[in-house]
């Protein structure tokens, strides 16, 4: 339960940072894109493993 909450929190934070990077500047854009891809990968792994969201 705590693991799922932590993943959703990280996913949300990374999504917000990614959106800010798209709007604000291009300097950290690449780094934020990498973090977003990592968050999506974690979510896909959870779905593939069959774990139910909270």
C-alpha cells in the first residue's frame, strides 16, 4: 500500500516537472524527459506485473 502511494506520488511530481520543463525553458528539458520516461516505465512494469492501483 505504501509502495503504491509512493509510486503515484513520484509519477505525479515527475509529470508536473515535465510540464514545467516544456513551458519554462529548454535547458533542463532533456533531463525532465528522461525522468518522465522512467516514471512511465515504472507504471508499465506495474501494469504488466498485474498489480492493482490503490
